[in-house]
């Protein structure tokens, strides 16, 4: 890994004062615009109506069984 601020004495193409000579330019930044692969389509609705219906029915069934057990024991 290279350091972000290299030693000027060992940097190529620099003059004795550490500056770039007239025609040389520093290397360009390695920027890439955009993304490397397409993003998946955003999910707008995670659950449909059927899982909610099943959960409500199970909750009602458990509640009915608990009420039935209380009635039998009382």
C-alpha cells in the first residue's frame, strides 16, 4: 500500500525543490462515476395480505384455545 504523502526525495519527476517540472502533471485521480453493476429493483411492499391473514387467524385460534382452557378449568 502506498502512503498518501510520499517522500518527495523518492517521488519521480520532481525537481530538487519538490515541484513538478513544466510539462509533467500528477497522475489523475482514479475516480469512476456510476456504479459497477445494476442495482436490484427496490421492493415496495415486503408483505402481501395473505401472511397478515394467516397470522391473525393463528392468533385467534390460540386465543380461542386459551379461553376454552380457562372456561373448562373454572
